């Protein structure tokens, strides 16, 4: 296949081409869910390509195992083909559709959103409170941004993100026509999401990063990021409950539930994304889609900015730096919320949907009867 032929081929056509070769080879049949799902098909249309692409966790095992990988003339590179289609999934199903263009220059879009978020909160802080560098006794955030102002702004941004992601994933789900969801299928998909099963590589030893060696670091950094995010979210939820249900106003003590959850979650969101950034920089050049590195790195940088500013705010909340750090932190969180449907965050939603579809599909009769799964 010439370079020109590769260029004119759409990402979905490339997935179809490599899947047809893999379907004849089957060497990687036990590596992950992609290959057993592949064996249930003889041809791969765009819908199949989007399903399989989001089922792929980019562990890299099938690239390092492949006898047809570049420089072989077949140039089979499953992780790269899948990564290219995944970005099309995010863009194709984005809501509102006009925002799908944000995926084309996603790194720039996230950088602009972060800068705008920080600038907005710095200006708001000055307008509402005056000079930023005056210490606030007790580290009271609400003396800088009134509670109701924050709730209204972040509630709206979060609701917009949830609606955008829900509409996108519902369209993806409808297009896949997966069939009825049983309890067993939902439980299996949940287990695979929470354990990140398919970041275990072909045999549970982990992913390939730079070479043929297996390592579980990708899964561990993903877990730290994911559960760090969940704990930070839990911290905010508990604080909201304290405020509205019990009338306990912030700031809370260092050993209170919101602060403990937020601190542990913040540390997870610091170590996990830092590790993922390091892996992104040193990964084998054939892995993944090089065009998506700005999207990946901008999202990781935004996570790091959020956790660093949050932990800094906790450490320095009783000092004159509090108002500035609060504006930085809120600016990062706002940028994170409004870009959730148009950033790398979308991969979590579509991958969950693909895992659920696979859990449903593998319980249905295999019409081809070409594999046991
Ligand atoms: S990735 Fe390569 S080795 Fe694995 S099934 Fe496909 S063609 Fe075969
Ligand atoms: S990169 Fe990993 S998850 Fe993706 S298809 Fe290959 S083995 Fe499966």
C-alpha cells in the first residue's frame, strides 16, 4: 500500500481494511474484546468501525505482536487505525453539531477555554472583592465569590456538559442498535469500566509502551486519574449536602469529609495525569494517532492545572494568595466543565457505551458461528 493510498483512505475504511486482515489472521483473538467482536462480522461498515474503535483501549499489545505491522507492506496498525476513528466518533456525535469542529484543533480550543476561564474568574474576583492579595480570615472562599454565584455558574456549566454528552452518547447508542440491556450485561460492562480490564494487554501483564515489554503503569495512572476525579466529585457533593441539608458553611476543617475526599482525589488527579503525560511523551511512535497528541496533552494539562490549583488553594487558603488561587482553580474547573463534551473526556463516555454494547452482543447468538464468543 502506497503512502498516497493511505492518505486518501478514510479512517473508517482503514479500520475495515485492518479488520479484514485480522479476521483472516486471528493471532490476537484473545487479547481484548475487539477481536472476538470482530469475529462476529465478515465486513465492517462505518457503524462497526465506530463500535470497534471505542472498544479498543489502545493498550498496544496487538501492534507489538503483529507480524504484518510496518514495515510489512500490509502496514497493519490496529491501535492507530482505531484511535483515528475514535476522534471521528467524538466529532460526529458532538452536540450541538457546530461544536464538533473543536475536535480539529482541540489543543488550542482547550488552551483558549482555560485562559478564558481563569481571566473571567480573576476579573470577577477583583470586581466583587477588590484587591486580590488581601488575606481572608479563616480562608472563606465565599467572601471572594458568593456561594449562590458559584452554584449558578457551575450548575449551568455542568448541566450543559451532561446534556451534551448524554445526547452524543444516545445518538451513538441508537446508531449501534445493540438490543436489550440485561442485568448481567450491565454488570459485566460496569466491571470492565471500573477495573479497566482491557488496559491489561493481551494476557493481563499490561500494555506495551516503548517496546515489547509489558507494563501495568498505563492502567495504574488511568485508575489514579479516574478515581481521583470520582473522589473530587464526591467531595463537592458532600460539601453541597453539608451546605443545604445541614446548614454547615465552608470552609471545612482539614479532617472533614469534603477536605479529606478532595485532598486524596486531588493527589490522584495530580499523580495520574502526570504519569499519563510521561507515557504520552515516551510512547513508541507507531502507537496511537500522532495528530491527537495535542488533544491528549491539553486535556492532561487541564487536569493537572485543576489539581495543582486545588491543592495549592487548600494549603494556602489562609494566606493572601487565596483569592488568586481560587480564581485560578475555578477557571480551570469551569474550562474542564464546558469542554467536557468536546475534549478527551468524551472517550470515557463512548468507551463505556461500546463496552456495554459488547456485553449485550456477546450474549446474543453468533450468526456466523465462527468463534466461541
Ligand atoms: S494485529 Fe496482526 S497479528 Fe494481530 S490479528 Fe491482526 S493481523 Fe494478526
Ligand atoms: S490496542 Fe489493545 S485494546 Fe486495542 S485492539 Fe489492540 S489489543 Fe485490543
